């Protein structure tokens, strides 16, 4: 008996059954192999996002280790590799799942995201260091400088913050440390820290305190000695930001208010409000040109005393050049009707020269010559005023800064007072040492002690006087 379909007609039927059995098993094994291969390919494809995710995490860890090398080229290379690894993960995820990556998973390192968290917790050392590291890698060293300084004020022994600060200072030059030392001088400190063209920076400062002042005239028979206890308060807001998509153009806003409150003589209460708004134009990597229209108003005993308006133009250096700023200003000041003849046009030019590490490490010295002309309506109020200002600050301990301001100017009047036979000549000298305790109560609050001595000499005896004052203020920077 033969089985139909057998390879050889003469095979017995049992051999045909064997052959059919083998055929079925081969088909099953082949299907199993195909299914296994498909499943293996699917599993490998499914694991690709996880593979690239782990690779991105490793790249991020390598970047963070690179930050400790103090080599900007190495830091930048690992930062770029971390971004590339993150992009590979995103592509693998989208290819397999067909939808975008959830941003909370392996999100690209981004200083803006960390900064948003930092706003809610500015005293967090880890967030400050992380934000500074990301800003540094993104090419925004001045943002990094501010955050590293804030972290060191919170934790002076933080190694990562100190290493990061050293890297940024090496990149920006020695003048980068001015942000630490000159926080008591609003216009210098805030202008330098707001110079980052990569986005926006806002700095706010509030200060309040008291001082005791004594003033003695050279003619006590005309002007008696006066002692005053004065409360004072001030506030400033400096904002600088890019406008639209033009990254080479920034807008700076500088707002300032000041008030003196006399305890014994409220007729002497004085208030000042000032606003400057204007564009900032980068010229090169280290220089920028700033045009600032300005307006200010002052009040005596809460009544209008004077108002002033004009424009200033300045070249500012962002590097370590000895010439820090050159400024030309033209303004017009008008007084109330009680002060007739004093309304004047006031041109002024000033330059600021700077030197570092003169006596101690991280100290700095500002030398500012000025020349102004007050073109008043009446000749007896019209004068030339050459002047000179010296400022020195130096850290003397981990939390203390010693400062000294010396200034001198002369006023060469074109007219004369009634009791002066020749044109009036005045000379004024001021010496004002300060001691600042950083981190008083909170890291952003400083305690400032001040003493000042002022002497005015004049060939008009009624204008001779000397004044002493001593005071204590609390200042908050944000």
C-alpha cells in the first residue's frame, strides 16, 4: 500500500505520516522563529527610549563633573554633548510612541526653568548653584556671577559655588568682583550686573535708617548751630531687558526715590524722585553705549522745590579696562517761585577710572574727575564746578566691607553776593567712611554704619560751615 503525495510512491503509509508530521513541525518552528524575531525587534525598539534616556542622564552627570575642571572649553564640550544626548532621546521616544516627550521626563537642562523655581525659593543654595552652572554653560556669565555670589552669601564654604565664581571671574576679568563689593553704591553695582544681553535682569534695593547730624556755621551770629535727628529712606529699581527679537538692543530703566524726615524740624523734610529710561547699544564685547533721558523732582517740606530734565550719554566698559565709564550729561533745572534767579542749564562731563587689588585682594578703587557748569539766570548763582571723587572698598573679613569716600569740588562764581567785594569762591571737602555687615539677619540684608564730615570754605563768611553726621541703615537687595 502506498500513500498519495508521498515522495516515493513505493514508501509505506507510515513513512508518509512521518513526513507530514515533520512538515507541520517545520512550519510551526519557522513561525515561532519569525514571531520571536519580531518580538525581539519590538522589544529592542521599545527599549531604545530607555537606552537614550540613560545615556542622556550619564551625559548630564559628565557635564556636572566637567564643571569642576575650571576649564570653559571642557565645560562647553560636555554641555553640547548633554544637549545632543537629550535630543537623541527625544527622537527615539517620538519614533516609538508617536507622541512628544512629556517635558517632566529627562527635560533639557534650562536655566529659565531653574530660575522659575529659584524665584519661589531664593534662599536655596542648591538652586542658586544649579542656575549659575546652567547660565554659565549657556554663555550668560553675568547671570552666573550673580547666582554664584548669592550662593556664597548663603553658604560661604560651598565649594561648587566658589569654583564657579572663580571660573566666571577668570572669564569676565577682575572687575567682575565689583558686584560683591559695591552693593552699597546702587548706580555702579546695578548697572554692571544688569549688563547681560541674553535676557532681562531686574534689581531692587530698599534702605532705611537714621542719622544724627550737627552743623556749625562760620558766622554763628547770622546762622546758629543746628543739631538734627533725621530718619531716612530710599529705594531703587534697575531693570534691563531685550526688546522684541533684537538681541543687540536693550532697554534700561532706573528708578530712584529718597526721603529725609527731620524729627525736630519738619520744615526741612526733603524728598527726591528720579527716573531714567533709555536704550543700551553694545559696541563690542567689552564696551556699550547708553543714552538715558532723565527726569527728577524734589520737594522741601512736601512742597515743590525744583524739577529737572535732560539726557545723558555714556560709554561703559564691561571688562577689566582701567577706564570704566565716560558720561556726558545735559540738563535743565527749574526752581519754585521762592527761589528766583536759580533756574539753570547744567552741562556736565565725568569719567570713572578703576583699579583693583591695590592694598588687599578683591579690593577696588574708583577715581572720578568731574566738570560741570551751572548757567543760572542770575550771575550770582552762575558758576563753574570742577571736582574729584575717590571711592575705596575692601573686604576685611568674611562678612564685613570697609569703605571710604573722599570728595572735593570748587565753585567759581561769576557774580558776587552783597557782602563779598570780589567774585565768590567756594571749596567743599567731604570724608565718609562706612562699615558694612553683609548677611545681617538674612543673606540679602546688610547693616551699614556711616560717618561723614563735610567742610565748606568760602570768601563769603556766611557760607563757611562744617558738618558731622553719624548713622545706621539697613539695606535689602533683591
